[in-house]
C-alpha cells in the first residue's frame, strides 16, 4: 500500500493532462480503490473530485 501523499500525487498527475478520457478516469478510480482504505477521508475527497471531473468531461 502506498502512502496517502504518494496516491494524491499520482492522482494529480493523472488528472493534470488536458486530454482526459474514460481510461484516465478508470485508472484514477482503480488507484483510489486499491491504494486507499474505504474509510479514508482522502479517498472520499478524491472520489468526489473524480466524479466532478468526469461530469465536466462528458459535458464538453
């Protein structure tokens, strides 16, 4: 299991790209599910952020 800091950095790198697609979102979701405990506040926060970014991408 990675540290929360490492997971957050990896998540930010994935989301940094302008050409985010469903594959990018799936990688980020898998990262959160595999590396963070279900009760982790960071997991909750990044999951909410991921869903918001996914919604924005589908509107574009």
